C-alpha cells in the first residue's frame, strides 16, 4: 500500500509558522515544504517495497540528498533538485538534517501510527555528499492562477530533466505535480497583512476541475523517454488535492481529471516506473 500522498495531505493540513506578519500557512509559494514532504513520501514508499533501491539503501551502498545541486555537463547549467537517490559518500548535515528520518521534524511531516512504526523499522539513512545521481526527484505545485502556472510548471520541470540528463544520461528523472482543485484559495501573496486583524481576508475563486484539466494538458506536453539516449522524464506523476489554504483539512481528489489507477500519471504507476527502471539500470551496484 502506498502512503506518500496520504502523508502529503495530512502534513499540508498542518499550518506552519515563520511567515510575514505573523501568519501561519498550510501552503506558501515561497516555501519548499510541500515539495520536500512529497519527495520524502515518494522515497519512503520506495523504501517500503521489496526493490533494489530498498536493498541497496539497507546495504549502505545508496543514500539520499536534498537540495542537491546538479550541473548540466553539456551547458554548465545548475539546478537544485528536491531529493536525489545516489551512491553513498561522506555524510553531510544541512539545516540540522543528517539522516532521512530527521526530515520528519524539520518539515513537520505528520505520520500515522502505522507509518511511524514502518519508519522505525528502517535503518538510519544518511544525507550524503554530492554524487552523480541515480534518481532525481523534482516536485511542483499548481495551487492557483493557473494561467500563469501552466508555462511556469512546464519550463521548470523541463529544465529539471535537461539538467539531470545533461549531468548523466543514465539517471532516472522523476517529476511529480500536485494540482489544487479547491474552489477557493487564500493566497499568501494576496494577503500581505495579519489575517483576521485590520483587513478582510482576500479569497480567490477559480473553476476547479476545468482549470486543473488545463494544467494536466500542459504537463502531458513534457517530453518523456523510453531509452537512455533520448531526452525526457523517465517517470512523471500528477495528483489532485483540495487545499483552500484557510485551515481546513487538505484532501486528495480522485474525480476526473485525476489520474485513475493504471494511468501512466497515477502515483502507483509513477512508483512502479521508478522501481522497474532502477532495477534494469542499477540492480548490480
């Protein structure tokens, strides 16, 4: 059973502090918390499967990196990736994070009882120094203003896979996008004041599923690849969430146009592609 998306919405339901004007937000466009939680959940799901990734991590051959800077060897282009799986090197510490397990506290990741028990069964997984990546994960969100989000998402994701494969063709480039279908949204950028104080909260409305479908159509234009000598993503996933950003719980939405089980962009299919391609390319590490 996959748990990554359940962890994502449960954790996003928790508003965190430290933002301007003393506000707490479930989602803020200038925070990478949602991306880190999603990538954490993806790696956690991969660790719970009987796969070469999980076995090699347990054997101490493979570890993880966050905010991992990759350089496109062809064009000298640099980009920080949310999370990478790579050969284990000397251990590092970033912002108090030395182990995969440290990210739970650092990013206020909310685990259920079974998930916490499963995490406790894993070995300590070190944050490793810069290495050539085996898997590079990039997570993005389209929460509101979908007209602006469509080209931005495409450009940012496409530049990620170009940088990953400019560094090494064999690396698995994985991208995942969460799309908000809540009919209302409280934007942190449209509310630059203390909420509930002097000014009324500005609430944005949008056309929910139709807007989400337009974002998915743009994501479907991203290049995908089936061989190592071609550009594109090796694995690409999409999930719909309902996040009003007003303190109400965040939920996963499964109605159309959300990918259905068996669809190539469904979360389970996304994990399966990573696992299958990894086994074909890196099982003999």
